[in-house]
C-alpha cells in the first residue's frame, strides 16, 4: 500500500489568532482550500481587548462583502452579549483623565468621547480568549482545516510553486500561498530579512499588563467630582500622565456579564523603555505610590494571572508582500495599545487581503503584483498610528498640548469612521465591490487632508521635543489649524479647548451630514457625495 498524498492547499495561514481565523473563515466561505496552523491552542490569554468604531464597522463590511453574517454579531456589545458570549464588557466611551505627580486631581483636565449616543450601539471590551476561540471555530465550521499545537520548523518558498512547511513532528504541508499572521516573532520576517532595523517608528514605549479582580470604578473613588456624559466605568479609561498612561478595561460593567475580571496595563515611554526595571508587580505598585488618585481604584485589587512585562513595543517591516507570501496584522508591525487601533488595523488588513486571495485562487495566478496594494495599506496604517501615538506621548508632558492632540485624534477617527460608514452605505445601495476597492486606496481629498493634519501635529510635537516650541504654543498652533481648515462646523467642539467632552447625538449627527452637503469645504463634501 502507498501512503495517501497529502492535500495541497490554496492558502496556509500561520497563526490562528483573531486576524488569521477571520481571514480563514472568509476564505473557506468562498471555497478557498485553507490550512490554519498554530503552535498553541485555544483558549489563551490575549490583550488588545477594546473595540473602536472603525474595527466594528469593518466587521460589518466583512460580514456583508464576504457573506459571513456571523461576523456582524461581533460589531456591537449588545449583539455580542446576545449571540456570542456573555464574558465581555461594554464600551460607551473613550475616557482620558490627566494626572500630575504630587498634585491634586483637576476635574478640568479630563476628556471623554461618547461612543454609544442614541444612533450608535455600544462598543465592546472583548474577553479575547473567548472571542478569538469563537472566530477560530467559525473558520472550522466554514471548512478551514485547522492544525493547533503544530509548530512549523522549516519553510521553503518557491516563487513559481508555492510554500512547503515542515512541522517539528515531521509532517509536511504544501500551499500555493502563505500568510504569516504569527505576530512579532514572524518566521517570514526573520527568514527574508524584512524587519526594519532600526524601526522607523518615532514612538518608544513598553508595557506591563495583567487581568485583575476587585478593581473599583473610578467614578466611585475619584478624589474630586468629575461630570462626564457617561460613567468612566462604562468605557475604556485611560489614566494619562507625563511619561505614559494606564488602561482600565472592565469586563463586568454590565448586567449581562458573567466575567468579574478587569484588564489593566501600564505603558511607559522615555527612559523607562530602556532602564533597568523591577518585577512588573513591584513596578506597578511603585507607580500607584506616585499617583494616589489612581491608586484608589486598586486598593482591593489583585492580579489573577502573572504579569507580563514587554520590551519596546514598536517594530516594522521594510515590506509586507513577497513572492507567494505576505505578512499581516501584528506580523507586519505594531505601535502601541493607545487608541485601541490594533483590532481595526487587523480587520482592515483582512479586508484588503481576502478579495485578492479569492481572485488569485479563482484565476490560478499568485503573482506578487496582485498583492502589491496590501503593502501600501499596511504601511499607511502603521505610519498613521505612529503619528498619533508619538504626538500623544509628547502631549502627555503638558495637559494643554495633550488636549490639542486629543482633538486631532478624534478628528482623524471621526472622519475615517464616517467615510467607512458612507462606503458601506453605498455598497448596500449598489452591491458594487469597487466602492471598497476605491476606499482601500486612501487617495481621496479627505483622506489626504486628515493625514496631513496628523503629519503637521507630529512635526509640531517634534519641535516641542527639540525645545524649539513651548507646549502652550504648540497646542495653540494645532487647534488653530483645526479651525482654520474648517474640519468641523462651529457647533462641534473640536476647535474649542474649553469643551472637554465630545458627545455627538443623533440630531447633531444629522445636522453634520447636512453641513457636509452645503457649507463644508469641497474636499469634505466631495467625499460624502
């Protein structure tokens, strides 16, 4: 008897995390022969738990564009709790509370963006071990072949023939195309020398994080009265200070949740990135000693799993597409957890890659040129996130400057989200996939304008870092540009530093849409035509 010939797959995906599993589910749904390989197993501890509108709207795009309706159930907290799992938290807001060491808290130095406001449902705090496992099993249900606990020791790539993978146990797998979604220790980035050394990222930060129990809502223990539109505890809370920020992401902030845990992470910049450091639990306690207003949240808290302490978080790639392979999501590069952009970037990458693979499998053409646009998407997302994070860390030195950068971040996010929503609406009307391909290129006048705002904010913050500009002058220049270029009508608060909370309800949103068709600058109105 002869041994059966092992199957040849259209695509092998290394890494069964959220990006790899989402891609596998979509491809399998469209008849692509997919092998999903991971050295670990599910469930497993993962951070990157806070969704944002760009991530959840992209999930809706993936559900509609690729006919995988189960993904839409993850696009709001309410649907996730009803249809998927009851271990997640709700996210009604993005909250930022500014602290200065050895100074009392100042309620005038706090910002909040309300996310669940009348016409919008709540975002989520994903308990990632459950969400990732759910999407992994979705891929299997659609027909992906999964091999967990399978470590790949050797990879050969033939530009004309595809990829050959050999496991530690001696198994051999072959595929026409290879997707690396393994993360920082990307085997392909190392194999082909694709890591950008040193990274071009201007952001420098590291983190320590864990899951805790017994974390008090800041609303209940704040030393001074704050009056945000929604409770800090009902969203993702950032305690911001000169030198870094602390995230507090509760999973128990709703009646539906069966999960008592809270994700807690301290992210530091400056000399703290390279300095010698104590054990992470000691470092966290030392931080709380410096900021007693924050410490009140943790008076009765304890970690329920070992702390993780990272080195520098930032890494990048000179290129993310090669002959018969590509790097995606965290394999391609990473900046920082600030602004929770990781999930959005992962889903945008999946959206840009899936249609290319489906067409390549249909045509039998896996040429590198078909995937070139994916690299542009990923490199652009990396640079945008770097501009935002770098400017924020400089801004953390002085509240007025941070407040100005906060307004730039929301300007960028607001327009990026609105443009994606508009594109999805156009697809519902036309069922023309070209609207997504046009959006992916990112070459609209609106896209250029908001990226120019980010770039000018970054160069302004670089001048502060060099000592050429005071934080106060930099803050004024940034806000003045937002106003001068008429990014918003006067009734929105982005150009008004005295307005700390942004709550755009349904009536205001409708009025804004009328403004885009009447009095808005041409580069805005054309984007919403």
